[in-house]
């Protein structure tokens, strides 16, 4: 499935992955600059958890279904 982009802006009004990556990079940079390496690690870990949760929501998969698929159980 492809999206048609008519203008220079993001497709369907949704920011692209580059914009999201840049925002995450800036957040990590500010955390590292003002809070030190420990704050950098905390922000990176919470960002990874947020990405994971968003990925599950986008796929329509619940956490229990995902964990069951990891261990090989079938619903």
C-alpha cells in the first residue's frame, strides 16, 4: 500500500520517521547535556519502551498475545 503525497509536507498529516527520530535524538541530547549520562540512559530506556508500546498498538497486538507468541503458546 502506497501513500500519495501531493506537497512537501508529511503524508496524511503524520510526521515521518525522520522527524520522530530527530525529536528523539534532541531529547536524548538535552538529557545527556543537562542531566548527565544517567539521565541519558533513563530517557533512552523510556523511549525504547514507548516505541515498543506504540509498535504493539500499531499492529493491534496486545501485550499478552505478544508474550505468548514469544514462548510459543497459542491462544
